[in-house]
C-alpha cells in the first residue's frame, strides 16, 4: 500500500476526510481486536474445542454485539489502512480478504455448532456473525 499510494503514486490523491475515516476505522479495529482477546481467553488461529481448558461460549462484552468481533476488527483494519494511506490496491485486497474471512466464519460456525451445544443458543440470541445489522 505505501508503494501504491506514496512511492509510485498509482492511486489518485484521496481527500483528507477519507484519510481521516481510515484512521477512525483503524482505532475501532484496535479496540475490537484488543477487547476480543480480553473478553475471550480461548481465541486460536484454528478452530479447536479446548476441552482441556473447559472451553465455554463467551457471549458478553464485544461478543454480545457480534459473534466474531475479532474478524470485524480485522475487516476494519483491512479497509482502514488503505483509506488512511489512499491506496486503491489496498482496498481491492481488503475486499478479497473480507470475502475469505466470511467463508472462514461459516466453516468455524459449523464446527462450533456441532461441538459446543451452547453455541446454538448463542447463535439464536446474537443474530449477527460479523457485521451488525447486516450479516
């Protein structure tokens, strides 16, 4: 993104308000990712049911708004950084990464629903996977 937006100037210059919006998205991203780790002590890169740690479903804090706040934070990051830098290439990569995350979320939810009985109840109470009022 820095090569696109700054070094070679491939993307057109973006307005200041758009750069500021990118900064705000990054701050929101940092908040969600940090709170995801503090509210839930079970996050792992791969979905696995941690029986040895007495895994349970966390439905409070940021997990009370969406089921996957860490991924929402990641989406805000992949859009915030390119907006802050003014990179069209970065925005295209952000769209691609968002689609990949959506596929990953669906796979994770199938496993969690099958392995954690309480997750079914959580899905019924917290309707949104990643994007509030959308999906």
